[in-house]
C-alpha cells in the first residue's frame, strides 16, 4: 500500500521531515516523498502558490502512472489541490484540509497559527470553502518564515507559542499551519498546553482510515 507525498516547494529537507512524520503516524503504509524541484524554495502566499502549481500538477500526473493508493499535497495552503483532484486517478489529500477535518472531530473552538501574514487570506478562504468557518474562528500569523520551521525549530516553536497569546481565550485547539510544523508540534504543546494538529500527521491518519 503506497501513498506518494508531493512537496510543492523545492526544499527537500521539508519533504524528508514530512515523510518521516507520516511514516511514524501510519507505519503500515509506505509513504514515498517527492520534491518539486521546479517549485519555489518555500510557499509564502499566493504568488509562490501560483508559481508552484504547474510543476506540482506534472508530478501528480507522473505519480498516477505508479498507481498509488493516495496522493498527499504537502503544503498547508493546499496548493493546486482541486486541480490535482481533477487529473488524479486516486484520492488526493491536502494537509490543510486534512487538519480542518481532523480537528472538527474534537470539541471546542479551534484556531490556526500559520507562518507569514501572506498566508492568512489563503487559509481563511480554504476554511470557508471547506465549510469549517463555524469551528475554526481565527487564523493568525506567527511571523515566522516557512524554512525557519525546518532549520530553526526551537525558536519557531517559541514564536508560535507567543502568537497563541493573542487568541480568543475560549480557544481549545490549535492547528499549526505549515508542513514544517511537524518539527515544532511537541515543543509547542509543551510550552502552551494546547492540543495541536499538524497537517502532515492529519493527512497520514486520514490515509489510514481511507485505505
């Protein structure tokens, strides 16, 4: 049983950390990581997402030739997700949408803390389109570069924790809005006490249920 995880940015370290997390989450599944080397180094807003989409879709076409059980798009903005589903022969999961769905199963208000401010309107739009606006009430940015999560996780976890202080006091669950959040999830929970969700773990859990 194979799932191909496609990272739409060209930073291979993020692909490796995502696959490692997915494999630990669902060890019975063979996760194979692909990096879009024609994409931008990171996706931080609409312009980067648009630049990343066409190379990503080419990889989706290539992946379909291997007949995987599912494909995961490893960007929290769910870059190219709808287009990928239109051309795919198997289910395609976005890590953003996966975290929305998984958090919906838990009680209490949920908020998203993402990396940069440019990502906030994209995530808000995705939440609305997926029908989770009543549950996920806030989307804020920690003002952390995407690649800092991968290469400076300790400092990034502190910044995400500091950002959480600005949330509504009734918030119970936090979605960490970046694929690189797999590097800070445990530390963030230790600092803040919040229950948190990251998209890669969420998508891997859904693959287990789906497959």
